[in-house]
C-alpha cells in the first residue's frame, strides 16, 4: 500500500542535493527508508532524513533519471510513498560516534537528532557537505572532514574517526556512506574494539523483501537491514567487495 503526500518545502543542500519536506503520519525510526514512486520513471529507495513528528523528509542526490525527476518537483507537488521499511539503528545504548559520508549523511540525521551524539560529516569537498547546519542544532560536537581539505579536517571520515576515538571513549559507531567508507569504518572498529552499526545500500526493486534484488550473502538489505552490526557484517562476504546492478550482474568494488 502506498500513500500520497504533498511536498511542503524544498531546500537546496548542495549543487546536486535537495531536501523535500512533507507531512506523513507514518511511524518511522532513525535509519529506516521509504520507496518513492515517480510515475512513468521508477520507484527508488530513499532514507528518511527526518523521522520524528508528523513532518518527514527525504534528502536526494541527483544521480540519474529518477532523482533528476524528483529534483524538478516543487512545493505543492505530490509524492507517492511506501514504507517505512528496514530495521533502522538501535539507539538504546550510549556513547555513540555517528558518521555520515556524502549523501549517506541523510540517513544518520535522525540518529543525530535522537541522541545528540558526537558526529562526523564527511565529503569529497566543502561543496558536497550537507545538513551540517541541522546537525549542529542537535550535537555539541560536530566535526567536518573533506578529502581535499577545503573544510574542516583534511582527510577522510575514517582518519578523523580514529583521531576522535583516541581522545574519547565511544561504545559504538553508527555510520552511513559510500561502501568504501563503511568498509574501512568496520576495519577501524575491529582494530579499536568498538561496536558498529552500518547502513548499507544495494539496488532494490520492492523494498519489502520479496524481489531478492538486494540480497547480500543470505541477508536482504531491505528487510534484514539496511543497518547491520559488527557480528552480522563479519558474515557478509560481499561487503566491500561487490554489489549487483539492476540486471543482477555482479559489479566489483575493487
Ligand atoms: C536503503 C537505501 C537508502 C538510500 N537513501 C538515499 C538517500 O537518502 N538519498 C539519496 O540521494 N540516495 C539514496 N539512495 C540511493 C538512491 O536510491 C539512488 O541514488 C537512486 O535509486 C538512483 O536512481 P536514478 O534513477 O536517479 O539513477 P539511475 O538511473 O538508477 O543511476 C544513474 C547512474 O548512477 C549510478 N548510481 C545509481 N545509484 C548510485 C549511487 N547511490 N551512487 C553512485 N552512483 C549511483 C548508476 O549505476 C547509473 O550509472 C538509497 C539507496 C538505498 C538502497
């Protein structure tokens, strides 16, 4: 079943990324995602960048046909939405370090808001940093990292994470971003003896565990994930190695 929601506002976060806000009374948890149907184009997965209260949002990076069509929408236009789907983050513990890389920052925003935990937002360059203004409203410690050094720490998210973890005790790292970032975050957590919860991305058609497109070993990213902890990740042989494209072909990361 799907709902139709009306876009209330559109905010330009970066040259290629926009946030769409809408009222939707569905119960959603930090880390969950929705399927957005763009009639005549496609239906695609999007993390909820705001989950609490009646107002929800998605933050969309323009990549291809469907996301370009979404970027043309304006306040008053309607979206067809299914969900929320997936398990979301377990935020019942304490001492989290939260990391968002690139547009993956959208998925960690509700966790930042719910916990007020220390947060790293990382991207290639200052023009790719998103949602730092909103994150800074909810955490006292927000650190920015850019690969080219144009803003904040000069280096990647994992280098900065290691620096911060050496200065302060954390129990668990919560992260969403490109798979290479998640892979090295996982490796760093293993070295440092930290727990982690990483939100994964795979090509999806149904979002509800039926089509099998997003299978990774014996887990469905849409239903069993998208968030996996260190014990589950240890059993995912495809993590950081390969993914499947829309035709089911294996695409190697390295
Ligand atoms: C659980 C989940 C949550 C997601 N949350 C978000 C979110 O919050 N915000 C967001 O912007 N996106 C998110 N995505 C990714 C988003 O679904 C895709 O970017 C989108 O489906 C692309 O559709 P398209 O038709 O615009 O591009 P397509 O026409 O499908 O792809 C265009 C080209 O870009 C490549 N491509 C596709 N996706 C990506 C990607 N993610 N990164 C790099 N290259 C890509 C394709 O291989 C192709 O070459 C999420 C994905 C999943 C599985």
